[in-house]
C-alpha cells in the first residue's frame, strides 16, 4: 500500500494569499544587511486556525532557505522539543521577526525598529493573533520580544487575551560562546536553565494535544530534547531528511561573496538509501 504523505497546503487562503503576494523586497530590506537574494521565507505551522501557540523567531538560516519554511534546522528541532514538553505537537504557528536572513548579527539590531518591516510583520501577527485560538506567544530572543512589544502597542485589546512567554533564542549557546569566549557547555546550561524557568508558565497557558513531559532539562541536551519537524509543516515532496536532526545545509565559499552566494546541500549519511556502487 502506498504511503499517504502530509504536506503544508501553502498560502492559498486569505489573508495569507495577499500577504505573500505583497511581501516587501530590497526597498524595505537593504541587501547590505539582509540576504534578500535567497527570497523571503514566511512561516511554519498551522494557518487554518488550529494553532494554540505562536512562536516568534528571528530570521531564516541555511536550512530554511532551501526548505522554504522557518525554524527547520537545529534551532527548529530544539523549539520542536520544547513544544513537545508541553504537549503541543502540531497546534502551533511560527513566524520570524525578519523575512530574510540577517547578514551579520549587528544588522538585526540596526533594523529592530524599522517601521516598514514592522508594518508588514504586524499584518501577519494580526492574521494569526486577532480573533484566533492562540492563547500563548513564545518569543525567542530579544529581537522577537521587541517585535512582539511593537505589535502589542497597536493591538492592545487583542494582546490582553494572550500570554507572553519570552525565552532565550535556541541558538544562544553557540552565539554567546563565540561572542564571549565562554565554554559552549556553560552557555548551553544557561539556555536550558532559562527554558526550565519558563516551562511551567508555558504549560499553564496552552491546551495540550497529548501527553506532557515537564521534566526539567539537564545541563546539556538529552537524546529526546530535539524533535524532528512534522511532515505536514513542509511543502509537498520535501524529502524526509529535511526534517531530521542531522545538519544538511551549510554556507560554503573561499571568500565572503562566494559564501553568501552558495549553500551546499548534502544528504546525511544515514539517509543515503541507494545501493553502494
């Protein structure tokens, strides 16, 4: 019997059809600060009104540029595991602060309060949060918390019925270790302590779809702390290894220009099912 595959139905319904038809381009996102050449990447998750949690991330990276959905790489796997702890397996929707990948961390901070970027992002938040079943908003990092606060100012009535859970970004350990020189083990423990602090709060403001597991994280990632991306989150025909925990996309090049223009995609060894030559 043939396997029946699930996939994301895309953006055919309003208001999402109009949102993706009228996305901002280089005139709003300067190419010096954003990788606009890879195109905008809009969301991941439910657009049919079944979402109970909205996750607000930062910007798409290499895996997202290929899969055309956000939070698919290791950061997405970590968030997927956090949602699973509170019993949310599919009832979520995710959007980013920025449609395009940030070129340099400082660029993200420079544009945190750009009105035109915020105006378009707020239209997405309006569609996903005003009069919907979402009860909690999970922001990942400072940029996301700032972006959500901007939306709250223009939609205070809608925001009053939502619970905000603001946590550190899932890539905080790697980013802060590089910036500070601290050991990765130390920064990982700091992230997981932060997530543990907010885990009960998140759980108390969402309706679980299934079993919960509120056992706190240890000081390092455990074997079940990362969860694969559901097939229904990705476009039709997406290979299964796009959703796995093994990295498969990296920026590659001998100089900055080549590296910006090049993403190398390699099927993980465990997913190479063809016969050996």
